[in-house]
């Protein structure tokens, strides 16, 4: 089922034209009303008049989570706070929460996106949909709730409590669809199996979002519940759930491109990547009022595809989302901020181009290897190598509690000019 054929099936040319008009309007709106963003553009010597269409998107600066945290509360919203209809916050375990705010119009747009997603999963007004998201302080519960209301289906707002009793409730209320996290649905599926209720429910579809999951998890949920499981994507900073969702073809999640302009970024060079190449997902919110965002770095990783889908929708599709780059590593039972590791290594008096750190398990113990990438004529390759090795080992072991193995490598071509990513951490334990 297609909820909004006029928008979801428009031609690519029509969509690009629409996105361009929204982008020009958005940049003017943010320049006039968002302090931190106006200052960013002024530092680049830019004004709203420099953005004439979608072709100028690459001129605009990126927005990061750190920008939102630093700008809160006075410089984050584009409207007076009295006009914010709803606040939500992130679930940061480390550091300050990211506060986001939606206007009534933002909430309406979000419910439209969720309604489209529900329809992609072949659910509609005749269904009974149970919402198994926490309703606060995050956005998932309420964004799902409003989307189900928009579709006209019956809502069972159970949240994530009293799990052992949920299968009986689902049977009693003839629940046909569920919206929840993959982790919670795995738990529910096991309970349904343990209680001998598999095949005795009316359930036909589940929508899984709000956290990364694998194809193996999908197969387990589908097998244990006897349903089809759809991938659903969203972010608090955007509109909550519904930013993208799988259709019945399940060949990637359709992005609601009339609301969100997606790009894929190379995190090392900050260059935009072509379709089909894995990189960081970037979003520009084309119609958001309360907390509009330009080129927002999600730190989520995926690929994008623009060819028309067999379902008839023309909007781009993104692959399953990879794990968010963590803010901290747990090594040998100790939590260490990645930012601390980066700062410590980058402050060493060396001419190293960059560091690549591999964390892995060896005989059930965490071990670390650091590859120091440097130019061929760098002193690290000659008389100072042992001294630098000791400095790196001391700094890293003091922070992490693990003495690393250190290797020096000749620089790989274009990395010599890379000033954007000095430290890359690859955690091979996950």
C-alpha cells in the first residue's frame, strides 16, 4: 500500500526541483533565526543569497551533535521556545543530553512520515497496532502513536512493561501489527514461543526501529512470531520514527525525501560519496520549523540507492543502518571516551599523519594495535621511532589500561592531506 502516491511516486526531476525550493527557503530561515548556524555561514563568508538550488548544497557547513549541545538553550531553536509544542531528549549515557523540540507542524509532518511507513508494511486502518516503545523522554513512542492515529488504525499503547502478559493481551485484542525495538521484539518472540502461543495470534507484521539490528535478528523474529519484519529508521533530532522505512520489496528503506534530503559522506575526506558506496548518513531537514538542521552528521553508516523501486515509489532507499560511532569504548572493563584518546594522541609532538587503532580479543583478553601512518620522509621512520613508540604506548596505556603493539606505516597517498580524521578506531570485537 502507498499512503501518499502524489509525493512518494513523483518523478526524480519533480522531487529535485521541490527539494531545491525547500533548501533555498530553509537556508534563509535558519540564517535569520538560528544563531549558531548564522555564525557558521558568516565564518565561511556566505549568505543566504549564495544558495540558489539543490546544486549549492555542498557549499553549506555541516551540523554536528556537538553543535546542538553547545548551542542549547539560547541558540538552538529557530522559534521562540513558547512555540515549542513538545520536547524530547537523547539517551546519552555519557555527556549531556541533546534536547530537541517540535512545533505542531513538525509533529504533523512526523505523523505523515510514520503513516507512510505503516502503509509500506501493509498495515492500515483496519488493523490493531500495538506500540512497544517507551513513551518518554524519547520520541519513538509518541511518533509511532501519532502515525497510527493518522492511518486510522486502532492503537494498543502498551509501552515496554509487563512483558510476560503481552502475548495474552495481543491475543485478546486481536493485535495484527507491532512497532518496537528489535531487542524488545526478540524478547517478546521468545515469550510467545515459551507460552506456546506461536500460530495462535492474529499478528502479521512488525516494524522494528530505534536501534541497529542484523539480518540474523530479523530472521529470528520472523521465525518465532510467524510474521514479516520491516526495518524502520528515525532520529530524535529529525522527527523521530518514519524518516525511512522498508516497503514490501525489502530492498532498502525509502527516505521521505520531500522532508529529508539525504547524503552519504566519507568521514575521512568529508567528500560526498556516490550512490552504492558505504559512508556516513547526512540529513538536511527541508520543512522543519522548531529545530531545522542543515547537513546534520548522524554518525550512522549506510549506502544510498536512487533507482526506482519495484513497489512504484521513486524516493531513494538506504541500506540497513550500521552501528553509530560510539562516544566511548569499554576496554578491559574500563570505559574510555574516544575523544580523550584522539586528543591524547593528536597532542603528541610527532609529525604522524594519522593513527589507526585496532581493538580485538585475544585469548579472551582485550588487546590493542596502533598503526602510525606517516609520510615516507618522516622522522618517525628513522632515528626517533623508538622514542615516539614509547610516548604513544605511555599515553595510550595510561588512558586505556592496555599496552598496545605499535607499528609504523608509510602514508597511503591522499591521507597525507587529511586534516579531518586523525584517529580511526576499529573495534573488531563487535
